């Protein structure tokens, strides 16, 4: 008697779909002809302040971090 394979055609289709999605992501990420623009000054400031809120636990440390972000933002413009 032959044993029935587990997964069969459906499993194969799922694996192929994942491979195609991964290949497409790699193609668009690494071989894309369009250059990626650097983030704007406003986006950099927002990201920096968000990072300060996540990492600083004390109020003075957070305020100092945010001031550093604002100085970097002023230099960006």
C-alpha cells in the first residue's frame, strides 16, 4: 500500500507562494532602480523624539534628549 503524503498540493502551493513573495521583496529592495530619498528633517525629528520617549526613564534625561534632537533638527535645515 502507498502512504498518503501529508500536505500534498496545498502545502506545495503555500511554499511556492512564500518563495515568490520573498523573491519579489528581495527584487524590489535590492535591485530597484529608484533611489531612496533620505527622511525629511521633520521625520528625523519625530523619530528622534519618539526614540527619546522610549529610552529615557527620567524627566531630565528625556528633556536633554529632546533638546539634542531639536539641535540636530536645526542643523538639518
